[in-house]
């Protein structure tokens, strides 16, 4: 048997078309377009690429977008001031501060400064708390995208054994909350988990989100399981100056013959994250313009 490969790029495109149709409807009704403000601090090349892709996707969907670039040594006060300005800007419905922030900046304080109604990353304590209480308003984009993929694939979650590897605020924790809301039996594993393989082998649905290339091997996967690979790891380049290959947390070679379904890297979860950012921004705009 060989796993069915889940096409995240195709699903991401379908979600983006749905969002673009929602934006067109707003514009046709004479309303202003949804607006996204992105704050990029420092010059990390990977972050710059992510941010460029996010703003390009916004423009494709005919949304308004603003990008604020600050130098790595901008300091906490300037970053907070940029967030405050976007909070007050009435054309902006969603705010995203690209993470990780350069060393020396307090990311928690920056996230807490975002207006929770504009927090399209779903990372503000109010939104994280709402999700933990089972009453989500805005859900972080990557786990929301994973849920879309599971729904699209008609994966049964009620009563299923779901195992999440990783406990980050941006993926692992909200992922576990969403699976719990879908009535799965959820286990969260992390770097101190005693026997990782013993736990992951129980999973009907296995989510790998740790940032460790090839951590999940075929021997750690239950036959027929749905395996979602959230990892984005850049391998060292084969020759100096070249770009290293992008791989996930799942060792595709050994997992593909065992799993029932598998998301690839790239073209798996990545495109879903951007699609859900646009979806969250459209929803925020609808809330802001309601009534
Ligand atoms: N860095 C990597 N992924 C993300 C994301 O989803 N949101 C933000 N703000 N930063 C990120």
C-alpha cells in the first residue's frame, strides 16, 4: 500500500478562490476591501519570503495590504508603535507580526498589544483562551488549514486517536484544541516524551509539528494512519552557495508505504496556512463591517 498524497496546493487554491469571491461580494456591495497589515522586523530571508507570499496572496484576492518593515535593532517601543498604528487604522482588519522576532524583542508583549479583533494569527491571549474554552473566534492559520485538509479528505475525527507532536503556541497547542473540539482523543507529545514511537503508533491521525527533519519514520506510524507534516526544515546545501532542500518532520520514504494519507513538503500544509490567513482576514473584515 502507498499513502494517498494530500494536495495542499490545490486545496489552498480552492480556499483562496472562495475568499476572493467573498471579497468580490463586499466590493460589489460598495464596501471597502478587507485589509491586512504585516509587520516584518529584521532581515531574516525566510521570513521575508513568507511575508512577500502573504502580501502577494492578499493582492490576488483584491484585498488591501500594508507591509511595515523595521530594522532588527528597531527596539520594542518602535515595534509596539507600529502595531498601535495598525490597530487604529480603519482600513486594516487583520494584523500579523511575522515570527520569530529578532533576539531582544519580547514577542509575547507585541502579540498582546494587537487588537484581539484584528489578531488574524489567533495568537493573542484572548483568542488562545477562547479556543482553550471551546469558543474560538480566530484560530491560528496553520492548525486551521490542517482542519480544512482533514475535512476535505473526510477523515473521521470523532473518537479517533489523534497525536500531536509539538507543543508550540502557533501550531501544536491550538492543533490539539481543535482536534479535541472535533471529538478526537488527543495526546500531545514533546521533547520530554519518554517513548515517542510508542505513542505515535497509536495515532489514527498523526500531526508532526516540531521542526526536526525526518523525525517521524515508518516504524512510528500505524498502518493506514493519516499523517500531517507541518515541518519546514531546510537541509544543508549539497554544495556551497546552493539552497538546501526543504523537508518536513516526516521521513517520507519510510512513511509513505505505511500511512493511508500523507501531506507532502512542500505543497502540503504551507499553502493552507496562507489561504487561512486570507480567510481569517475576510472574516475579521465581515465582523468589522457588520451592523
Ligand atoms: N512564522 C511562521 N509561521 C507563522 C505564522 O503563521 N504567523 C506568524 N505571525 N509568523 C509565522
